[in-house]
């Protein structure tokens, strides 16, 4: 194992950069999509159905299909594309649900006081939907980190490779090492997102927060 | 001035119109109270005025301007809105909730601070205590009061208030009503006020609009409506004791016979000397009350002391006399007016 | 892309592997249900509630373990074959079922249970006549989620000698033949739909119509 340590570092970094790239693109793509379908309701059914469909395709198939497409080929591009598509369902769904979960009377109060649609979105709906949206982001990141391992079969050199080699050599140590490293990465990212979340979310929106705010105000 | 002209709203897939051919005018500086059973369309009327709902037919004019042609966002910033479900922003503190519209209007920070302080005092909440609280930490009644403060924040000339005091207890409700009427004397806002409580309507309204199933069934001054309900439905809404409510509305000074016009007979129960004397003597020998009290109070005193007249005082001096007969003839007069 | 190869993949290669896939998934789901449902019930009983919360936290953390690793984990001990593949899939499909069982049973309003007890039902009756009927929709949706996930993940069983449609897809990846991958995916899609339909039928059978 020890002489493999430089390789493990390489795999981990590759894994991390893949996950971060995918997360970045997925957020940039799917959060606006979720916001749009919560506004233009008639597209929501179709969009969610698409997300569900993509989510149900085995990730191995997605990787494999993109791999055979010219200009995508073996490696990063195919992996990123497949994972971004995979992330569509949990992200779009949670953004949509989050926005829809905002008490409509609160939105109406804002509109009645003369807030524009953009002000309502930015100052009311998004802040109140944050807990649900963030839950979606965290689930997505954990999912993507795990599924990224499968991209090793289309040439990604990430932590999945440890498991792949473990399988071909029937080596329990390598499989477990791979599993643990991927899990740690996923939990670490989840933890960091949890920290960000706590800074972003108003204490008024959660029960715990309400109690916390109470202590502060006395 | 607000003018509604044959206003109708039919929601898609609704069996009957939520509001039907409703016309009325509210004068500048008046409080118009909408009363009616649940689902009769009160909230719908309110929301059409700030264009949260677009009417199916009819027009609304504010200051002679048809609001259909205005920018809804700008329109709403001139109209304070107290929503029935309160609708405070749970992620904002009390301060931030109240400061919302002033901030949208780019007031200076200091002006906003001062304004919030004033409003909190006005609605009877201690700024020290609630300033940094979140709505989830307040009681229902406190939230409702913050909702009123929030609507008043930018001092809009028009207010739409949908059951603004529905969730507060009777004592605070009474206090808020008094306070609101007091500041209204200075503010002179044009207010449309919705309530389920006929007593509140009688107390707050310069005019009362009674609605049933989307239609305006009677519109007029409280005393007129109390004296001459136009239908059995209105009479039912007003309750069995509508005459008593009427007596609550009218002040004794409007019915009393001023002292200098009192004939010897009228003042027979009072000795001249006593009439001219100060409050003490009246208090000892006879019953009296102040000019600003409602007729109901006069009636109460007469019944309790088995009298048929009382003295009316202003600042320790007797200024007039009010008799049982004055009251009954006033009422029958009013009612006869209705029959004509 | 050649139609010929697509047809070959669909008609010649897929048949036996599709059957293997079905067998893998039904066995795994059956076992998972047999384990997760009683556990879910146990962990929502008053006495074990705190244990249930811990179990849930553990299961949630378990979500961070990549599916590839779960599939591979028994290989070194049992060698290639059907058994390690199924066992791994069982582990994989436990979470959604257990979670939804707990959520469903835990979501039954306590006043409803209290009312039932007040009418003289004993604990057993309350469970069978009140709690379970009210939570079947949630539990079934967990089983469905689990089925869809397991049908997909079972493709990886091919790596540990478990067979299934993964054989066709991996063949496509090795040979760079998109036809094989697409054919394999289509068959998997059909299998997923079959499971979904079957479970929906079961749900119609189990859930009183007014609760659906
Ligand atoms: N957005 C809507 N879509 C369809 N129907 C509506 C909508 N809003 C209100 N209605 C219907 O219109 C009618 C009038 O509703 P409105 O809210 O104006 O009643 P209200 O007089 O304010 O009642 P309450 O005293 O209970 O608040 C009701 O029958 C209601 O069901
Ligand atoms: Mg209403």
C-alpha cells in the first residue's frame, strides 16, 4: 500500500476535481432550471420526468454511451456530462419543492407591499427555500462522489480505480481502502456544505434556529 | 378617493362569481368597513384594489385614475396591505419585517430606525423586547400587530386591512381600535377594513359595506344601517341588539337639551341652584354624565337609578339635560326615516 | 451504429442475462424487505426509538459508501458468483426500505394511535389496523425507490460474477460498441418498468383506495 501512496493522492485529487467540476456545472444548470419550472409551472411535469428518467438509467450505461460519442470519448468529458445529467433529478426537484414550500401568504404579503417578482424571489422565496435546496445539494454531492467511482471503467483515474483493481485482484484491502477513502471524501464535502449552510440560512427559518435566535436576543 | 365601478370577479371553474357587480365609493380620509359571512368576497375585493387579483369586469379608480393602467408594483407601494393570514417573513427579524417597504423606497437608515420605533410603540409592543426576534418567536396577536405596523411603515395614503385585529384578545383589540382611531384623526388615511365583528365595524367605520355572496347588500353610515337595515339578512348580521349598538354610537351631547333652552318643566327634576352649581352638588343629589359618553351610558344610569332624565356635564358644569323621551323619539325618528 | 448489432444485442445476447438480472433483483429486494421491514417496525416501537434514531444516522452515513464498493465487498471472501452479488445488492437496497418504513410508521399521528388505544385496541391491533394501513403508501414508495435503484446497480453485479445485464453493457464498453450499451440499457429500463408496475399492483392491493 505504502508505495502506492502517491497514486492514492493522485486518485483522490482526480476524484475531488471531478466532483467539484460536476457540482459547479450542475448547480449552475439545475438551480436556474428548478427556479424556472417553479415559475412556469406547465414545464415542470416534463422537466421532472426527464430528470427521473436520467436518474433511472444505470450510471454505467450513461458513462458507456457518452464514451462512444465522438469528442467525448474516454475520460473526463464523458464522466462530467454523465454525472451532471445524473444530478439533475435531486437538484431540480429540491429547488422546485423548496420554492413551492414557501407559504403562499408570505409571498402574497410581499407582492401586496409592492415587491417586484425578482425582489420576491431573491428576498423571500430563495432564503426560505434554502434549507430544502441545500438538502438537495448535499444529497447530490454525496451521490456524485459515490457514482464517480464507476467512471474508472471509462478511463477516469480516480478512487474507483482502487476498487476496480481490488476486484480484478480479489484484494479486500484495496476494495475497503477505496470504499473508505470515497466515503471520507463524501462525508467531508457534506460536512463542509453543512458549515456553509449554517451561515447562509436565516435562524428564523428553522426550529433550532428559532431557539438559537432567542438566546441571542436576550 | 377610491371608487369601485360594477366590479366582478369570477374565478376560473367557480360556480358563482366571488364578487358581482359591486359599486361603491370611499371618500378621502374615511374608513370603510366590509362585513359579511365567510366566503362572501371581502378579501377578493381588497386584492382587486391592489391588483393581486385582476377583476373579470368593472373598474377601480383611485384619485380618478383607473388603476388598470398603472404599474402594479408602484401602485402597491402607495397602498398599505395587512394580509388576513398575517404573512410575516419568517426569515426576517421584526425590525426587518417592518423596515421592508421603507427599504424598497430607499429611505435612509436612520429614518427607518426611527420609524420602526414609533410604529412599535404605537402598536403597544416594547421595541427593546421584540426588535431582534423572529416571527416564529411571537404570539399570534403580536405577529398580527407587527403585520399592521409593517403595512403602516412607509406611511401610505391608502390602507387595505384584512381582519387586522382578528387574532388579538378583546382587551388589546379594544386598545388597538382606540389607538388606531386616534392616529387616524391625524393621518386621515383612506382605509378599507375587513372584519367579521359587527361591533368592530360599527366602531371603526365611517361607512359600512355589508356583503353577501359576492354582492353588496347595503352601504351606508353605521347609524343609518343600524336604524334601517334594508333586509332580514342585514338585520341578522346586526344582531338582536342593534338599537343598543346605535345608542353606543351617538354621544349624549348630540341629543341633550342645552341648559339655556330648558323649559321650567323640563328641568323640573332639578333645582335651579343645583343646576348652576358645580359637579359636586349634582353628583350628590342627582345623576349626571359627560357630554362625550354614548347614549347607552345615559340609559344605563337612568335604568339603574330609576330616573327619566339625567344631567349632562362638561368640565364640572352642567350644560344640558337628557331625557328618556329624547332617546326613544330619536330612535323612532330614525326608523321612520327608513320606512319613508 | 449498426442496426444489425443492436438487434444482435437485444435478441441474442440479452435474453439469458435479462433473466439473471430479474433473479438478482427479485431475490435482493425480497431479502431486503424481509430484513428492513421488521427492523423498521422494531425501531419505531416506543422502547427502541432512540436506537432507531442511531440506526437511521448509521444508514444515512452508509449512503456515502460508493455502490461499486458495496458490490465488491464480498468478493474477496466468497469469490466470484451469484451469492456475493445478491448479498451486496441486499445491503444496497436496505436503506430506502428501512427509512420509509420508519418514516411511514413514525408519521402516523399520535392522536390517532391514542384514539385507537382509547377505544380498547391492544398494541397488536393498533399496529395491524391503524399504523400499518396508514403507512403502507409511504413504505411502498420506499420499496419502489429501492427497486429502481437496485435494478440499476445490479448492472455492476457482472463485475463480481453475478451475471445480469451488466454483462451486455460491459461487453459494449470493452468493445466500444454503443449498440450493446444502448440495448442493455433498454432492457434494464423494461425490467425497471416491470418492477414498478408489479409493485404498483401490489400497492393497489394493499392500500385502501381512499388513502391513495
Ligand atoms: N384564488 C382563488 N381561486 C378560486 N376561488 C377563490 C380564490 N380566492 C377566493 N376564492 C373563492 O371566492 C370566494 C370569496 O373568497 P374571499 O376570500 O374573498 O372570501 P372572504 O369574504 O374574504 O372570506 P373570509 O371571511 O373567510 O376571509 C370564496 O368562495 C372562495 O372560495
Ligand atoms: Mg378573507
